[in-house]
C-alpha cells in the first residue's frame, strides 16, 4: 500500500473512532441524567455499562413516569454497550493499521495507536503543498504542526499532567506515578521556573508535538 493510501486509511479510522467516542459521551450523559432522576444523586463516578446496570437493578418504578424513565435508561444502556463494542473493534483496527504503517511515532512516550492514527492521517490531509527546503523532499508532504499540537493533548495526558488521568496506563503501580516520565519531569521543571499549570501544559504539548514531528520527518526520509 502506498504511503498516502495508508495515511488515508488511518485518517478514516481515526475519524470513525472520534465519532464513536462522541456518540458514547452523548449516550453516557443521557443515561446519567435518567439515573439521577431515578436514584438520588445519580452516579458519582464515570458511567460504565456494568455500573449503570447495577444501579438500574436497584430501581423499582412506583409510577408511570418512573417506569418510562427506567425503560429509556435501559435503552440508553443497550446503546452504551453497543458503542463500547464498536469502540473496542475500532481500537483493534487502528492498532493493526498503525502496526502495518511501521511508524516510529509510537516510540514517543504517551503516543499510542489512536494518537498515531490521528497525527499521521490528519496531518497528511492538511499537507497540500509539496515540501521544499530545507530538507528538499520532492513529492513529499511536510507534517502539519497545527494538527500535531491539537493532538498533543492526548499524549500530554498520558505523560501524567492531567488531574483526570495523572499516570500512564501501563505504569499504574509505579510507586510515584506522577513523576516516572520525562514528560512529567519537564512539566515539573516548567512549574519550578514560575510557569502556571496551563503554561506548563502548553509547553509540554509543544515539546511532545515537536518530538512527533521529528518522528514523522524521519519516517518520510527513511531514517
């Protein structure tokens, strides 16, 4: 498969994964709203299909409105399960496609198959002008930094700078999970220099996107 064709495949798979994620978020929000009306306080943590099912099992509707809400919640739960299955299948396809691309982008800490599919696929779509100096790559496309920096938030989270997920998924049992990576160390150095948390995160995103950018150039030149 040609490089541009492979990038096109990754772009389609990445877009599909993004669409599925948005659909799942909408469904989870609607389900949470119904649960909050059926059970006081609703669900305090992130909704999963199993936790929502467990909560619905405790509900015994006492009137027609509650019965309707319970039925609708079950409908949304079925949708959530379906979307979870589709997202799992999407991740498997992306993982296989990125492996086939033989890219070095995934060597950057925090950049997994999904982020790699985004930056390879989406940057190729934006790169419409053939690259010229300084690398003199005829008929090549220069990676688009804007796309890389928008996608940089995902590896920044994996680098351990987000309160929502302050550690890398493969290092959950690290004794000090907030400071096991170079990315987190860089973030901490920026804070020590007087940067605000937002400024430190932006600096880390730039650093990660620059690392990904160099990998994309290396992949293009065969280095």
